[in-house]
C-alpha cells in the first residue's frame, strides 16, 4: 500500500521535516510508493463551522484543501508530522484537521465511505517539542487520534521527541532518525 507523508511544520528543513523524510525513506525501502506533502505549501482557510458538510459530506470552501481531500481519500497509510506548538499541533496542521470535519460528517452522519481504499489503513504520528514536560504530547496525540479516526485511519504508532528545539538539531540525534526510519518501514510493511 502507498504511504502519504504530511508535514505540518512551517519551518522548512526543520526537525519535523527531517524526521518525516527519514520515515518516508523507511517506507520507500520497504517497497511502498510514497508521496510527501507540506501543508505550508497549501492555502487552507479555517473551517467555518457552517455545517454545510452535514448534508453531503463535502466542504463548500474551494481552496487547496480540495487537493488534500483527494490525497487523504486515495492514500494508503498515513504519516502525519507536526511540531508541538503550545502543547498542540501546529496551526498548519490544525487547519487541515478542522477542515476534515466533512470527512467526519461523511463517516458518522451519512455513513459514507471516506476512503477509496478498501483495506485497513494505518496512521503514525511524529512530533517534536523543545521541552521535557510529561504531558507535552497529550493534547496533540488526542487531536491526531480523532483526526485519524475521522478519515478512517487507525492510530498505529507514534514517535514523540522531547528537548529538540533549534532548526535541524534533530540531526545530532541519530538514534531518533533511526527510530523515524524504522517507523516508516514498519507502517509500510
Ligand atoms: C509558536 C511556537 C510554539 C511552541 N510551543 C511549544 C510548546 O508548547 N512546547 C514545546 O516543548 N515546544 C514548543 N515549541 C518549540 C518547537 O516545538 C520546537 O522548536 C520544534 O523542534 C520545532 O520543530 P520544527 O523545526 O519542525 O519547526 C514551540 C515553537 C513555536 C514556534
């Protein structure tokens, strides 16, 4: 099955990008076709909360999210990567997630399939934050868990890294890069 990688950091070539790239390398090495998208390259408006999607399971806003809906529906497994921002996912990531309310509505209100894939899809979450707080990933993990559920993806695995802050600092931690690579291999395998 193919693997879609979604990068949610606004910082190009930062820690999240590097970890995602390693994971996608792992997925590719285990034979998957891979595609990476970076949310900072898309213009995504916030969810309007208009509930128009309750009718047909489709969003009325016509922006770059339409391309991402297609990716989300057609992909196999998904790896979502976001830095921690104020104990949650980045705003780029949250914008995309909120706009998936229409997929939630399709699944739970309209009983419609949200994915073109017949088989089980797994999801993995990669995240990195600067501090070492015990609850650092709690908010983000819950958000991603319910996002995956809405788009019919099972929360299969995660890689959550504390105390990495400066741009590219993750490269000083080959053990984390290896873990990201292994996560990618595993999800595709
Ligand atoms: C707006 C903003 C909010 C942040 N909030 C947190 C936070 O709540 N907890 C934390 O540990 N790190 C926080 N950080 C630090 C980032 O998570 C950290 O620098 C991370 O390595 C950035 O990943 P990137 O290089 O992929 O952008 C924040 C950074 C920014 C810019």
